[in-house]
C-alpha cells in the first residue's frame, strides 16, 4: 500500500476531471460519492437505518429513491447530518479497505465532503481543487440541470474554499485559464518519490 491522497473541492470545481487525469497516469481513484450511492443500494446496514430514520418511501422497488431522500435532507440540516452519520462511516471503512489493496506508489480518494466528514485525517496528504464560484455554478447547472438557487443551496452546505484551504496540503487551480496538466504532473512526481 502506497500513500493515501485525498482530493476534494466544492461542487463544480472539477474534482472528477482532475481524477481522470491522475487515472490516465495509472493512479487508482476511489470515488467516495459514487461508492456512497452504490452502498445506499447494496449495504443492508445502511438500508435498514435509512428506512428506520426516513421511512419506507426511501426505497422504491428495493432501490434508493434519491429524489425523495434529497428533498427530505437538503432542506433540513439535522436530517442531512443524520444521513451523513449513517453513510459516512461505512464509506470511510470501505475506502480504507480499498486503499490497503492498492499496489501503486499512491492512490487517490475523491470525496466532496473529505474535510466535512473528517475522513481526511486518515490520509497522508490532501489536494483541494478550486475554481471561481461563477464557473462552478455554471458547470453544475449544465451538468445536473439544476437551477442557480439549487446549486447555491448545495454550495452553502459545504465548507467554503477558504476553510478548505486551511486543511489542504496542495491546491490545483481549475479556473479555465491556469493549465491543469502541469499542476497534476508536478503532484504526480512528488507523490512518486
């Protein structure tokens, strides 16, 4: 097992795109957000707890009703914290197990809530991907078909870039102007040493 590197950034910052660049260099990436979605459908412990807390309507035909759950938790901070307290511990453990199986010099864990969940404490280094707010909002509107207000509400639920900068070891600027490849290559070379 090599170094464990976390990569995070606000919604629409371009985390996933940056991770694809690392993958092109042969680096394995664990996408915590995608794994959380998968586990909410497959992990019986999570399913039972979600049904107990949010009701039978949380699952439709055995599959998570994401719209139902999103409507419930994104308008209520306490319910969102409850959801995260159910899902995050399982995802954090899965990510640890995954990282231990990797044979490369380093691996990446991509997570939108890396700092908020506290899982960054289990990592050797963290990378923060930043982008100007207007670019982030536009990316999410185009990607998700969300309204500007919906995007802003999601942004407000995350730590600000300023807060994340205090916790990050490295920063990749994804502003559409600063070249990305040299930033990724520099970090790649550093982590290989």
